[in-house]
DNA sequence: GAACGATTACTCGGATACATGGTGTCCGAGTGACGCCGG
DNA sequence: CCGGCGTCACTCGGACACCATGTATCCGAGTAATCGTTC
């Protein structure tokens, strides 16, 4: 089992968009180039983020993507679920019920202990992602990156950015 | 992303094996029949559990599988990792470094905030699975299942079990 | 000079192929139990 | 009656196809800026 590559792409793109001035946009081409990704495939994931209400798209020339909400209001879990789906990691097929000596019975409506334990672990994972916002990521990035590099990035992005 | 079906199979089979008397074994055929699974495919997963040192196999007639350690000493995480692999859910490709303005620099050896956050969430998931042992699952099963059903299961298994 | 309109270039969006890994199956090697034979 | 041996049936183990999901791509629809024309 592994998470989709697109999750990493989406998180990084949202992080970059979070660094833009208010209402400014950045097109797919710039986001793909900045991260060295396939432009067309990245578009697919940006579309998923749009459908999830995390980012929004502006069509036409000078169009592009921008955040729909403040970085503090976007959790990592939202981005992960938008791209990777909201279905649980562990889907219990309740195979315990397939025993040849199983009769139709109400007691089997109770989920098995394995199901409960897996759900608890999954909740811990989701909770950890829910407590981390995009703003936290941006903050960490700014603190862990050199001043020169920060400015170079800002300039590179500013050159492709579209202010309204 | 979803966990392999085999994880559920493995957990249930280990749970059943945990209920056997000491040193007794149960063949693949019985385990598959009990859960309504494909015998040949289940064998593949049991093989993975064997390689992981969780269960052990006895060849020849009257052979089969049995636990290699006490149920209290086997965590759910071990079973999950044995079947699904020990690789991390989120493999950070550090695409932040692919930026066209990236130069070779030591600062990039520091993992990005996204990587750190994902690793923390994954650790929470693993920790939750590590604290749950097979003995806990067995205990929960015995408490949540009716007496009649428990006895029927025990008899069915006893009929296919091989005592040494 | 200003306003209107057609053109145009750029954007996103969904429908379409390819590849990798999980799913499922098969047959062969190995081993201990069983039955037979001889002492 | 007891011990040894050959046969056998049953077990696990690894190598081989199949399918679903993620990966990657393309082309079409839509939109706003731009430029030219006209008043």
C-alpha cells in the first residue's frame, strides 16, 4: 500500500499558492515547472482540489489557480482526501461471517475487533493530519529555508503570477 | 489508497490460530474454508506470515500452521507489515528540490515540512497498531460472541485440527 | 478620442490509453504417516 | 510379535497469468484580453 504521488504534488502546490498575494493566481504551467512535474497530469490533481473546494480556477488568459480559503483554514487531511479519496484504508469484508457454520444472526452486526482496531489506528492517522494546516507548512518552510532562496523563489513565482 | 485484502485475511487467520491448544496446527484448507476464502491465494499470505516469523509451518500429512509466539507477543502491526510490506505509506520525492532554480545545496538535505507531517501521522497509525496484540483481538472476540457460537466454532476447528 | 465587436490566445475540464502492483491460480518439491514385509 | 522399509497422500513453496487502480496524455469547451474598426 502506498499513497498516490499526486498527494505530494497537491500539498506542494497548495503550499505555493498559499504564498501568493491575496486574489493573485498561478497557472498550471507555472506550478508544474516549479516542481518539475508533468503539466497535464498535475492538471488532473488540481482539478480534484478544485472540486473539493480547496482551490478555485479562473479561466481565460491571465487565469490560473488560487486558494479558496485562508491557509489556516485548510488542513492537510483535506488535501490528502481530495486527491486520494475519502474511503477508509481498511475495508473490513467481515470475512468472519463467511464461516460455513454461520447462520443469519443479529450478533454479526457488531463489527469484529479487527475492524475496530484498524478504525482506531486510521482515526489516529487522520487526526494527526487534521491538526496540521497549510499555514503550518508554509511557516515551517519559511523558517527552514535560507533568505536568499526564499527571495529567489518569490521572484520566480512573481514573474509568472497574475495579479487582478 | 487501500490496504490489501490479505491483511484482513492474515489477521483473522492469526486470530483463529491463537485459539488453538499449544503446539496444535491447522492446515491452509481449514483456514480458507472457515473464512470462505480462496485456499491457494490464502496460502500466499500465510507464506508471508511464515517468512515474517509470526507463524510456522509443519510439512507432511497432519501438518499445518501454528503460531510461533504467544498471542500476547504478536502485534497487529507485525501482521499488517508482514503482508502489506514495511515501506512507508507516503514516499516523499522531495519535488521541492526539482525547482528550476535549485542549486546543489546542503539545506535541501533537511526534509520538507510536508514530509515531516506525513511521517508523524504515519507514526501515529503504526503506534496504534503496535499497542494492539492478537491476544486483545481474541479476548474481544470471546467477549462479544455468544456462548453457543463460540462452542460451535471450537468444535468445527477441533475437527480439522492436528494435535501432536 | 472613445466605444463596440470580432479575433485570438490562453486557460481549465473531461474523456481516452498505458503501466505497475495487487489478485488469483497452478504445478512441483518435500516430508511424515501408513501399510507391508521380513525376521 | 516387532522392526525396518517402500509407498503414498498430504503438506507447503515458489513460479506463472489476470485484472483493477494509479499514471500519463490528448483534444475540446470556455473565457477574457487584445486589436482593429467605426462613430
